[in-house]
């Protein structure tokens, strides 16, 4: 009897405790749901507040690239390349020899110009000697005229006294007129000779000297040198035997120390932007590594205004597009990584200096 009485008691206790267990389990699940429902809005609120507090103090753009001064080195004379002294990636200093153009034609031209200069100087010396000689001719003509005048005076006195003939008097008179003509001719020759010898340097000598200077300058330009410190690029096509043409770029010289960022900001981002404001540049090639800088200048026009073919709206159909203005950002100091021209970057400018 005791066993039959005690056996049913266990199921009664289990049935009594089951609702309590279900209550405890259900309460735990409800608590977890409540926590999740509270955390998610809280995170959203915190994120929104952070975005609100920080976004208003800066503007950024990923339409930005590293820029450097790049010079296309072109010869100033024509000729065949006879020697090349650089290759891609070579670091050069200002004045270093890059390549050489055949100097022989320009050496010959210089010698010809020097010969022409010597001839002009000789001709000038002849003119000066001639001009100096005309002074003696004038002196001789004046002395001859004086003699003829004295002879005429004697013939005139003798004619009055009847001791000479009219023929002798006329001969003496004609001699005076001839001497006067000779004197006038000598004076004219002297004037012409002196006019040919201009004060200072003779025009023909100056012209010949200019030709010599030009030939010497052309000869010096057969040695093409670096115009600044930098790194050589695009030198692969520069080969010995190639014809160099005046004004056509042969190699590129990239300035090795000067680099900046050209960031194209939307026009609405420029309202509070000023030169001198702090900027941060993230370079994609270096895993987003950041470099400090500052706004150096803001473009005077949009990129479209300085394009080769500015956009025109002649048909009246107009769609307003947000324009971009180039902003130049300078690095603070020398960057720790090489700033290669053309690298893509993200530029951020802190327009509110209190929010950094």
C-alpha cells in the first residue's frame, strides 16, 4: 500500500514545476530581446550624434591625386643624338648632362661666323685708314689751291702793268678753279669715308659678332642638361642615332622634392574653406597612411573652365551639375614616403579648426 501511495506523488510534483520552468525560460528570452531592442537604437543614436558632431567640421573628397612639377626636356637645336647619359629613375642635379647632340655642324657654323667677323673687322680697318688718308688729300688740295691763287694774283698784277698776256692770266684763273674743284672733291671723299666709319662698333662688325654669338650658343646647346634637380622618366625612347628635333620633348624630369595634392572639391564644400586650414591626406598606395598638410590655395575657376574645350550650352537644355573646384594642398614638411605623381588619395580639410 505504501508503494502504491508514494508512486503517483512524483508526476504531481513534475506537473507543478513545469509551468515555473517554462516561465523562467520565457522570461530569459524576453529579457534578451529587450536588451537587443535597446542596444540597437542606442548604437544608432550614438553613431548619429558622432556623425553630426564630426561631419560638420570637415569636408573630404576622393577625387584627388598627387602632383609634382614635371618638365619635358626638349632640345633647342636639331641634330642626331650621339650620346645618352641617363636612364629611367636616375637622380640628377641641375646642370647634369642628360644627352648630347652631334656638335660638328655647329662647330663648323661657329668657325664660319668667326671668319665673317674677321673679314668685317678688316673692312672696318680699311675704312678707317681710308678716312684718315682723306685728311692728307684735303691738306694737299688746300696747299695746291693756295699756290694757284698766288699765281693768279701775280698774273693779275702783271696784266694791269702790261707785262703779261691775257692768255697767261686766263690759264692762271682756270688753274685756280681746278684747284678749288680738287679741294671740294677731297672734302667730299673725306666726308663719305668718315660717314662709313660710324662712332663705336661698326654695324657690319656688330652683325658678324651677333652671328658668332648665335653659333657659339647653338654649339653649347648640343649638350642638353637638367634644368632642375629631379628624377628622369620616359628615357626609354631616347637612343643614340635618334634625330632630336627642336622643341620636341625627349625625356621627362620630375622634381624630386616638391609634391602637393590637387583635390577637386564640390562647390558646396568651399563655403567655409580658406587657405591655411589643416588637412589630412590618405594615400591609397600606402594602405591609407595619413599625412598632415594644409590648404595652400583654392582654384580661381572650376576644372571645366580651364579644359581644352569648355562645355557650351547653346541649345538651351540645361541640367545643373555640381561643379568641382581644384584645391591645392601642401604637405607639412617632407613626407616620410615618396610622393609619386598621379597616386590616388583622399583629402580631408578641417573647415572648423575646433574639430580635429
